[in-house]
């Protein structure tokens, strides 16, 4: 199974400052079709998860452009250019290249300092 | 509006059974793989099962194989998870999600396994 490792697991940030979350996979996530099936999800307190980014760097509809995804192979990053109060929550990466199983990272908790 | 609504969660004794449902609306249900994902209290997300558009292909995480079965009814736009031989470690909020990339999620339904 592909293991997804996120860091840090806790990320206190100051409002208006940038934040960065790393996600590393135990195997390359490049699929045979050339795509990389690495996705990012946000789970605000008390809410269901919501997909933010799909296939490394594509923002979902309605996701603010302060969120961006990058990376390749086994190393991926989610960046928030300027953290807002509504960004508080837990962020998960997930791989959909080597399945089953589909595997998530442990989650990174973003909170305001 | 694209929507997924789960139901069927309950308090059940160890060894018991439960059937979860997920009602889909606002999109062509029969065109999508569908997924179940769970979240134990205070824990992260865990993929549980997937099913292909026509129901011909199903995958389950090892920890539930032989106990849980995913199914669907495209005529009723519904996804199901039959859960048998429930254990305390199955206690979680269960979410249904659309597609292998999980682009849409329901609000979740809570399953508690306890005596």
C-alpha cells in the first residue's frame, strides 16, 4: 500500500501570513496515463471534507486562488498564500494512483496563532 | 444542486449489522464511481469501499473485507453499505463521496458500535 506522510501535523499561522503543507508518498504517484492522482481536501471544524485541489494543482470550483498545489513524483505541497480565519481546519492529501486501497495522509491541523 | 445525503447510522452492539444508504441528486448517478470513507472519532479519513458505475467492480479495504459490502441502485440513485459483524473499531462517521477523486461529499452518518 502507498503510505502518505504529511508534515507538519500541526501548523499555527498568523492571519495574513502564508502556510505550506507537505505530503510525501512512498511511491511515485505518476499513473500509466501520465496523470498524477494526488488530491487535497479541507475539513473545517464540524464539517464534511471538501476537495480543494485535484491532480496536484487544479483548484476545484469555488476554491479561492490563495490555495495552490504543486509537486511531482513523490513530493507535493499545498500552499495558502495568505491565511484567513475561514481556512482553519484539517487538510488531507490523498492518492488515487495505486489502488486499492486509496490512501490519505494523517492530516495537518491549521490553526490561527 | 449536486447533493449526497447519507442515512442509516445508529448505535449497534458488537456483532450486529447495519445498512447505510446514500441518496444522490443533481447529477447523473449512474455515470460515476462512488465511494465510502469513514472517520473514527478524533481520527483521520479512511477509505472503506468503492463501486464502479454499473456495480460490476467493487473494492473494499482489507479491514472490512468479508464483513462489509458496497452496492448501488442506479434506478433509485442510491449507494449502500451493508455492514455485518460490526466491531468497536468500526465506530466512525461514514461519508459517501462521488467518484474516485471524491469531488463531492455527503454530510455523513454516525455509526457507534458498543454494548
